[in-house]
C-alpha cells in the first residue's frame, strides 16, 4: 500500500542541484518531482549516534532540504566504532556540531538545524513542531515512548529503529496518517522491566549493524516523503546479522492502546522516567542505604590488603566486559548466576559482600537478591567500574 507524499514539491531545482541529484532524477519513480519533494522536506533526526550517524549522512546526501539534529551528547572515543559521522578530531566536541560539519562537507545545500538539548517534556513538542517526519535513533526506552507520544499528539509520522549486538528492528509509526496503523505503544505497550534489557553501552553492538538499520530508516523516510513504494507502516522489520536474515512481521493496531486506541488513557505527555523506571523498586530499596563510592571502595581494598578488614568484591558483569577493565581484587560472577540462584553457593557466608557492575544498575539488582538471601551487610558500588576508571584508575580503558 503506497501513501500520498508527505511533502509538496519545491518550485524548482537549480542547475547545481540537477547535476548533484542526477542519479535520482533518472529513476522514474523519484524523478524531478520526487527530488523537489525532498528539497522541500523537513526531517528531524533524534540522536547523532549509532543510527543517527548513517541516517543523517544519507538523508543529507539524498538532498533533504532541512535536517534537524536533536542531540546533547559529546563525541567519545568509544563512539567512533560505529558513529561514522564523527571523526577522531571531533572527540570531545558536541555531537550535533560535529554532525553538522560532516553534513556541510557531504552536501552544503542542506539547511541544518541543531537542537543541542536533551529532549524532555518541556521542549519536545516545540522542537518537533514544523517537521514533516521524524527519524528516531534513540537508545533508551523513556525517550522512545516520549517520541512516540509527542509525534502522535502533533500528527507527525516517524521511522523507528533499534539495535543490539547483531539484531536490529525497524518500523514506521503513522497512526495519524493511516486509519488502522499502529503506534510504538501498540507494538510495545509496556517497557521491559528495568535491568532486563541491557543497553548497547552494557551489551555492545556490532558497528556495521547501525548502517544496516539506519539505512532502512532513510529508505523508509525517502519513500514517505516522496510517496513511493510500500512503507513499513503496520509492519516490523527484524534483521539478524549473524544469520543474514530479514523477516517482516505484521503489527496490528491495538484497539486498547493507551495512546491511539479507542479509549486512550495517555492524553498528554507523561513522566517517562517513572514509566520506564531506572531500576526496580526492590533494587532501589536494597541500594538506598547500601551504596558505597569508589573512593570508599579504594580505602576498603587498602584495609583488606593490610589485613584489618575482610570482604569479597564481586563483579557481576559479563566475562568479555571483565576482560576490558576491572577493579583489582574482584571476582567475576555474572548477574545471570544471581538470577538462577547458582551464585549464592559461591559466596562465603562469613564475609561481607561488595558488588559492582559497569554503572551500578545491575549491581543494585543483584544486591537485592543477595540481601534477600540473608547478607544484610552487603553493599554495592555506585557508578561501578566506570566511576573506578574515571576517579581512581584512568590508566584503564573505558567502554
Ligand atoms: Zn497505539
């Protein structure tokens, strides 16, 4: 099912533009009218990270007239493995500025609008307003639900994508454009339980996967803007890079959807951090009076060396994370062993247990389990190994 083009054609293309876009112009489906529509299009890309990098580069090269970039972060060395819009000399610069410079190099005819702020309930509607289409390259659930809801309230369709390790997904959500089209909440009514789904920072992502999914998003964006082909509305594309398999599933509109259903309960923006929960209630309770800093931990480790104190320092990350960096004197027992109960057999009953992970989210979850098993003096390390590397041992690599 094709949809009407989202954008009216611009009056004309200049001689320079005709030369630049000639390979588009000779495709009958795109042609002069499609390219003029791209010229008139205003597309907002959320995030200039894994998905945003290829999306911005190809949208710019394709001749989308106005490109918005919503990104507040700075370029980190660990981004360069996949965020190809940034280069070595951009490390430490705002990602939005770095992306803007790369776009100017690829296509100086694009008007770039930088939104160098963290999207929140106070600014999201104002930032979205005026764009024809949104490309969502967000990496967290709270922002995803906010993007979905704000786009719905404003009647703006959007192209969604997500990536993790070797797996990617993409879809187009356009419930205000097509009668029976689903929204993100129809597909995922509830966010996953906190701590259940690791982020890319915790679980990793194959760099080139970003290009696979980001280019699908651009492909869909171009189809929607110009009104060609059969867009991924009501369909979920699932990509498995290891098996090299694409599958397309039908996604139906949920008549009970809290947002776009028959009796909506979400009628304005909600508190998305609370909705998605940073950590579970149990973990928050367990960590409330049992969180130590890396400075405290360093002191405790010295005392253990001197023989005036004894405890077991447990790293609950995965083995491949442990190979990258570690706190000296820690033993590795991955979080999964706590969930299935086998970890408890490995813990001495007569020593204090000190737990840490990458940033403190997973260790708060395992802390709740260990405390529940009777280790009432167990603690976890706030900020995890990231804080350790930043504050105590900068000679170790971070990730
Ligand atoms: Zn819905």
